[in-house]
C-alpha cells in the first residue's frame, strides 16, 4: 500500500497562489508551532502548512507509519498538484521530513525540479555520535521546556491549565509522534544519505537548543553539499518563536539569494 495523504488533509494556505510555493512542515507540537513561519512566508510566497495525518485529531491512514511514508506522501501530492521549485521548510520532525523529501527528490528522476530549496530549523532525524536526541517521551512539561527553550519559563505550559480537549489532543499528538518518528526520533541511515541532496540548503539552529544541540545541527549541514549553517542566539528548539526577527533575517537572506 503506497503512502497517501487523506484527501481532506487540513492545510493552512496563505499568500499569492501564483508565487513560489513554500511547504511548511511542523514538528511534534503541531501546526501552531509553525504558524508564524507560515504567516511570514505568506507575505511573499504561496505558503502551504499541512497538519500531518494523526496530529490535532486528524485521521492517520495505515499507509503512513513513518517519516519516510510522510515524505513520500508529500512528494506524491506536490507532484500531482503540478508544483515545481518548492521551498521545503521544516521545524523539528518537520525538518526530518523535509530532509527525507530532499534526498528522495534528488535521486528519483520522477521528481526532477520539484524541490528547489530546503530550510531546516532544529531538525531531528539523524544519528550523530556523541550528540543524542533528548528523550522527548520521558520528559514532563517542565522538563520539555528546560531542554527546548532558551527561556524555559516562557515555554512552560502548566498541564493543569489545559482543558480536557486540549489535553486529549496533546496526548494524541504524542502517540502519533511515537509511531511516526519512533522512540529515538532518528533514522541511522539518514546522515549518510544527505550527501545526495542537490538543492540549496539552509540549516538554522537555536544556540540554546538542548533537544538537539547546535553540534548536531552542524553535523547535518556538513553532510549536505554546500549547505549553510546559521546559529540563532538567545533561542532554543523553536527559534522562530523565541527570536523571530533574527530567524526571518536569516531565512529571507537565503531565499533572496536564489
């Protein structure tokens, strides 16, 4: 059974449909964590921000049980929609999806010209010796804030303040992430395959990220031919939330160059 996105997959759409398309891929926290990115890109591009199947209470088809399945499903959908020169921008697990898409598009002639550039923001997915991915599933809300944010008090959400509905969605998102990303949130083959990425790539990293350290991000950039690595100060795993202006400046400069 081929990986296939649901026909009614929720997608936030912003910007001019005749402009260059940017596909914004969220991480484990769901689409709200990348909403500012979608808004920013939507000012100059045709920004598409799907909710991955299984997140936010959406159904997850049985054919989508891994990041590789998601990557293939998104490539298939973009190709079917006639997209070309798409910018992939992924945060956290979304960065992993973007990297897998870029690798596949670079080695499969069916997708020639489909992907034009990649932006990874604090992505997971590779295995870097000595730089493990934090055990997300073992962390409580306070522990997650401590590793994910430069200012943990800003990122901490007291579970006691959540509604029953919000708590149910959060738990469901976690279960889906455990299935799709796996307990280690990595693919031991990915780092070696990044040498096949053939489009301009920007790797953006929060200097205070302790989910995946800047050294981990540098290893991703080093593995991709010609990739650029930029560190964002006073920011953790979600630099676009903690230091948006610095993050936009880096991304805009990269996209303006080509």
